[in-house]
C-alpha cells in the first residue's frame, strides 16, 4: 500500500511540475540569424536607382563549413562586411579574382581544400569564377578582401 501511495505521489508531482523545470543544463541553441536581405548603403540608399548588379561570393570547404554573401558595387552594398574594399578590388581586376596579386604572408601547410566562387553581373556582363585552394588561408592570401567574411 505504501508503494502505491508513493508512486501516486511521485506521479502527481511530475504532472504538476512545469515542463521547463525538467530541463537540466543549458537550453537549446538559438536559431541562426542570417541577417537582413542585402540593401544599398550610403547616398544611393536614399535615392531610387536602377536595379543594382549583384555578385555572389561563396566558399565551400570539404571539411563541411561554408560562407556566402551578396555584393553590389553600384551602389555599394550587400552583406559583405568590407563591401567598399571588395568593390575597389573587383574594379582593379575587372571582376577577375585570378588577376589579384597575392598577399605576402605565410600559411600553414595543412591540406583542407576549399572552393571559392564568384558569380553574377558585373557592368552588364555575366561573370563566373571558381578556384580551389589548399585551405582558407591560401584562399584569403590569393583573393585579398574578397572572401574575408
């Protein structure tokens, strides 16, 4: 009889306890935030303009991580954290990252392949560029600010 009363008492406590009280440890991770859609910045943001030409810059590593941003250079904007510098670099090389002079810095000789891609519209023409690098350090050394996101 004692066991039955104990079991009923424990069941009543379990039912009466709020669901969040049963969680032990940290809560679940928050949903990832992918930011707002790209939008023009600066003076062009206040005046209506023709539709901007967008470039998509992305990289994908075989290790499973990836990144991608949209970039507009006329007007400067998008999700790239260094949009103005990236646009200046693209202007210097006519949207061909293969023409960028590689920075002089050392990279670890660790093979973790990553593929960088640039695609979209540049001054009215479609552009497409893809290159595979030994690791992200080599990618950033060869492409400057373009893939620093």
